C-alpha cells in the first residue's frame, strides 16, 4: 500500500511542477504585451473567485492570523513580490535561466534560517550552500550574456521567495487555504492599485489566459500538497526539479532559447546542492527524533 502511495505521490509532484512550468511559460508569453501588475491583478481575481466559495462554506479561521498579523502580511507581500519579479524577469530572460535561479531558493532558506529562525546549520550544508551559489553565479553569466537588470530582478525574486518560505515555516499553525486566500487578496490589491494607470484593454482570449494563470497555479499547489500527503518528502521532493527540464523544453520549442553550457553546469550545481541540503536536513530530523525517543525511554 505504501509503495502505491509513494508512486501516486511522485505522480502528483510531477503533475504539480509540470503545471507550474506550463503556467510560467504562459506568463512569459502574456507579459510581452501586458504590464506585470495587470497580469498579477487579473490572475488573482480569478484565483480568488475559485478560492472564496469553498472557504465560505468551511469558514475562515482567523485565530492564528490575529496572533501574528505582521508575519502574515510580510509573507503575503513577499510572495506577491516574487511573482511580480518572476514575470518581470522572464519578459527579457530565457525561462530556463530564471526558473533555475529560483530553484536556488532552498539554498537561501538554509542560509537565512540561521539568523532569522535561530536554526543550526552544519559545515556540510554551508559548503553545499556555497557550491549552489557558485552555480547561481554561473547561470547569471557575469560575462554579460544575460541582461543585468532582469538578472538582478530574478535574484530579488528568489530572495522574496525564500523569505516567504521562511515566513510560511513559522506559520505552521495556519491552514494552507487561509494562507492561499490572504496571499491572493494581497496580490489583487497590489496589482489592482496600479490598474488605472497601466490598464491595457485585453482581448477576451488574453483576459481568460490571465485568469488561467491563477487557476492553474492553485491546481499546481493542490497537487504538491497532495503529493506530500501521499508520500514522504524524501521521496517526492527531488522530483521538483523536473520543472527545469520543462523550462528548457518550452524555452527551446517556443522561443528558441537554447541554454548555454555554462548555464547548464550552473543548474547542475544548484540541483545537486539543493538535493544534498535536503538529504542532510532529513538526516538531522531523523537524528532529533531518535534523540527525543531515547530521552523519553524509561531507565
């Protein structure tokens, strides 16, 4: 039975990351003709329309939000900023390069968890973080092959993504549906406040495609959550890097963006470092559990 659940969990992880990759490609396609804030507002409006009815039936539980409103607001703004940065960056950069830079987020989470959450990180993980950041530098191509401003925007988006992940980690007592709803509302407000100055009348197809961005993103999140419910993280998390493969395939097929050998080598370093850090975190978690069990055992 567990083997079957593991296989289903892997399928759901592959499905979720595939949806994210196709959604990101659609965003890159749309951002050429429409402002980032406009796309952000429309996608959030559609996502909110899907999210709100089931939440109204089950009831929004705000107790955890009232206890730490600042952290919730910080998380929502970070996640909104990272989406905006992603769309801004892919407007001028190949999809695979931007997605690879974003895949460095686990490295940043590991580094920032020390000063922000007080967690301990051993020298092996610090070494992996250093190697992974070396891979990021390779993808950024300091020689100037990539446009400097969009590259910096991609890095800023990765930082915002990492801070949002850390905030989410500290808000475990809040249900995922509430977190998704409040983030969607903040994204709608951030994009909507600029609409009077940036609105570009879209055709009906483009308008629906913008809405599809929000709906597909919700579906991708549901698939990822279901994946982690079905199988241990150690089994399914490594499959998240399938999104880089999809980004390369879509970039070559649609925009003829062929990654350089240097970018490919950097991506391998980032993926290897991320997988090693995850492996070490799993080992540390198992060690902590074993120590806790031993300490509770009768003498």
